[in-house]
C-alpha cells in the first residue's frame, strides 16, 4: 500500500534523536532540545489550578476564550505597537505556534505556490510548506552576522510567491532582524501581494541593544501578515500548547476554519492561565531578559575558550558554533559525527548544523547549543567545556 508521498519525504526530528542518544550516556547534559529545565512561574501555575477548580474544563470557543483574546489584543497594542488588533476579528488561539504555523499555511497557501524560508531555519517550516502543497525556496543567512543579500531575496520573489516565513528573534542563529531588513521584506510582500508569516515566539528573549519589531506593526502590512506567538518560550510553558495567530479579518476567518478542523481548540483551563501570564507587568520581561543574558554569557564565554567557536546571539536561546578547527583535529567529517562525538566524549548534547538547512552540506561544520537551562546546568556544561580549552 502506498502511503502519503509527502510524509514519506520527512525525516525523523534530529533533535529528538540527539535527546535519545544523550539519554543513553549517563551524566550527559542535554543542550539539544530547546525547553527549560527550571519551573514555570508559580503565579501562572496557580492560575491554571484555579481555572481547573473553577470548572473551566470543557471546550473553549474554538478560536480562543474571550479572556485570552482580550489579553492578547491588549498585550500586542502595548508591546508590539499593533493597536489595530480586535479580539473578535483578528485572533485565533491554537495549540502552540506549531499549530499556528500549519493553520496559517493551510489557510493562506495553495498547492503550486512558492514560500520563501530563511536558511538556517527552524525544522518545522519545510514540512509545513510541503503539507500545504507549496514549494519552499531558501534564502541564505550568512554567518557570522547572519545578514542576507537583498538582491538575492528580491530575485526569489516571483508571481508564484505566496508567503515568506520570518522568524525573529531567530532559531537557530539568534539573529534579530533589523528595521531595515523588515521594511525591505514588507515592501516585497506588498509588491507581490505575498503574506509575511512571522514566528515571534522569542520576542522577549533579546539581548544588548537589540529591538524586536513586528512586521504587522507597519500599517501597510496589516492585510499581508500573519503574526504567530505562544506562551512556550516567554513563560517557560512549552508543554501547555497555547499559541495564537494575528491577521486581518479575511485571513483570520480562514485560519479559524483550519484550526477548527485540525484541533477544535487549545486546552481551556490553560487558556485562562495564559491570559493571566500575558497580564504580567514589565518587571517579568525585564527579569527574563536578565536571566537569559546571564545564561547566554556563561555558555558563550565557555565556548569562546574552545575550538567550538560561538557566534554571539542577539536573541532567542541558542548559540550556533563554527567547529571547523575542532572537527579537523578530531577527524570528524559531518555535523552529525561531531554531535555524537560531543555526547560520547564531552557529555554535552547539541543539534547538528546540517539539520537546519535544506541541503545538509551547508551546516556540516556547525552545531547548535541551547542555554534555556538553570545556572547549575550551565555551570556543569562550562566545567565540561573547560576540558576543551585551547
Ligand atoms: C522558532 C520556533 N517556532 C516554534 C516553536 C514551537 O513552538 P510552540 O511550542 O509554541 O509550538 C519553536 C520551538 O522550539 C521554535 O524554536
């Protein structure tokens, strides 16, 4: 029996594979998968317990509880300068950004369309395109500053281009797209009537003087954007599966339909607790930034002393490294060999660079470390890396 031709082309997640191998090596620190090893804020957990006890345990309104949609509209007006967002017309609450992305693609893209993706990329975007019948087209972010060639991007846009996926702050590079870059992308979207689908789940995890800009805050982009976010990263709640899309009324009504048929709704009591999370004041976001700045610096400084040369991230909680020298010394040929070698010999799990590119050979000298971990975990990683000091 022939099963789906599309899923036959999908590979198993490399991140999960690294986690599996790491678990076979006692004492190995998992800096592969991007989830925190510390508890979520007590007050948010309490809000979920109270919602369950208040009997909010049945289906919420398909496109999201009114409390949460109200909180989302209020928050994006305050932090993202998106004052146009109406809780009833422009928001769909989904099961995490992951469902938001596939719902956005299914709602906006037709088979035969082209979708532009910055490379390296978060691993779901390619499969989401293929599930929508679209053809992914890749534009390279060039290390170490992860800039892209404006002409190359312009040349990729054609009448077939239906969407461009923008992830800022970016996983895996830590790039925060500049205002100039975002305006350039916006101009191309308007010119070709394409949609910018932006994944902004790391918006509050940002360092130094970098600033997050939502493309949907540009007036001309309200009808040509789908903004995606979730509580996973900002509130350390990756297991709750609550996210949302923000788009024009026309696009939103299509996303509502896809979401309804895919999952019906996100967990009802957790939506109430998410609404509470979104109402936290500026102090929380400022604490989060400080916490992750310290975590970034611990790991970055430790890597800097080794042949696993880190590229300092501007946002998100990952560090990409250039390991050419290290690989030469240890006669390692591929990024997967490198990642397995680091698990077995150093006791740290990372994600091979090749898994972030469509053509594996592009990331073969890179590996990605994540640092959404408590100080004890990162200090332990630091001690392990000290053995590699040059
Ligand atoms: C860029 C990016 N988008 C989306 C996700 C998944 O988010 P969610 O938990 O909201 O589905 C991740 C998780 O690592 C990510 O890095």
